[in-house]
């Protein structure tokens, strides 16, 4: 934006956006004192006040609402408008963790405001696999699951996938409100998706691209991929973890969880 001052009563001195100084003669005005112009001569740019900028941004956001895309367990893709204010109000009303109490390094976070829609929750998704679930009842104690082809494949809209099924049970009454779940996959590198279920094997959460960190092989351990999931929903009781591709070699899954603590000390 340019700036301007009155120079010697006869020239209008102003600086353009590139820092160049200009001097323009001021035409005499017998009826009034000479005053700086609102903008430099020949400058047709629109200079807005702070209030006008805020209103322009508000109008743009209103005309161009934000949205997000999510995928059902069967592969169906949905697009929904994102209302940041409503999302924040829902999180606060449900007692979601504040920034001050946020846990760093655990993603995804399973909290009630982020559950799937009621239509998905009540749909027929996973009850038919109830006989496939392996119990992981004790915190800090690892359970190992091997080649997922030993279990029933999980069907999606893009085909069947090798999968593991396991359940930790709902949170205990004396729960801290935060359960930490760690999944370690060993063998061929894979990409995975997961569904978190309630005690009736109804879906509560879905992640189509589970974030995983890779730990390379060392002298004391083989390499593995690790997913770190924070559970802040007391009704989460079971999981289906399915691979996006069939691995070319055997893979295994180590499951460990704890209430209020990192399960690997």
C-alpha cells in the first residue's frame, strides 16, 4: 500500500508499493486549503479498512464453505460441509480434551465428537465377524496375531482384504479416560485401515489410512511399523484392522494397551 505526505505546499509526495518515491504537482484550490489525497494520482487500487477486509473474508467463507471427505467401512465415499464452530461446540459439550491436556504423538484419537454417523453405526457391518475376534483383556500384556489369512477376509466395496480382529473390552469404571493402544506390524511393509467397534460390534470410528511410524531393524530387534491410537471413548471395545494390499510375505501383529499409561515402558 502506498503512503503520502504534503511537500512544500505545492507537491504531493508519495511512495508506491515498490518503494519508489513520486512527486506530483498539486493543482491550486482557491476555495480550500491543500490536503493530501486519499490515494496517489492515477492509482486505481482499492484500499480497504480492517473492517472491510474482515467482512470480505466472512463473505468469502460464507460463499465457499469448507468440507471434508470420509469413507465408510464398505468403501463408499462421502463429502460433508465442515462447520468449525459447530465442531468446537460439540467437542466442548462432550468433554473432549483441551489443548492443555492434549497428548502429543498419538493419532488417531477416538473421542465421541468424531464418531461415524448414526446411519453407519446402526448399519450391518461387522456383527457377522464376532466369532473371529481375539481377546486382549490385560493391559501391558502383548498378544501376538500371525498371518491374517488365517482369519476371514474383510469385504469392502473394492474387494476383500486380509484382516485381524481383536477386542480389548470397554473402559473400566475406574478408567482414567484415556486408553493407549499400540499396534506393531512386523514383516512386509503394509498400509492398513481400521474400524473401532462397540461391545455389540457396531462401528464407532473408521480410519482409511492408519498413520504408522517405521522403526528400522537393529542389532536387538527386527524392524516394525507402529500405530499409536488414543482412545477417549469409553464405549470402544473392539477393532478390525485390515490391510490395503495382500502382503507378498508373512506379516504379524503385536497388540498392547494400557489405561492412563504408555503400554511400552
